[in-house]
């Protein structure tokens, strides 16, 4: 697996005023969001990078007002699957 690291100068890190783990999580979320918006990664890849489910990733996109990529055929299939899942409840 290839690893990409991001270094932040100490003075900027101090200005951000977040614990390192929170800052890291925020940076990862922002990078994933921008890569998805630009069509560089898929939603499955975005979910994997955030270590979340596909549904959680799509909720993340909605919270950030980012359109989900796909065609109207994909949307119809998703709606059908949602209706089927709801009918089983």
C-alpha cells in the first residue's frame, strides 16, 4: 500500500488549535471530499478512505452539500433497492 503523508508547519498547526488526531481526521475528510467532487475517486473508494460504510459516506456527502455521482439509472436502481429494504422492515 502506498502511503501519502502531509506535513504541517508547527506555527500553522498551533494556529489550527486542534488536537493532532482531530486535525488529521479533518484533513483526511477534506481531501476525500475534494477528490470525490473532482471525480478522482468513487464513493466506494471515499468510504474506504474514511473507513466508513457506503451509506455513511453518502450521508457525509449530503452533510457537505456534495452531489452523489451517478446516472438516472443508478438513482432508479437505488430507489428500488430502498423500497425493497423498507418493505422487509
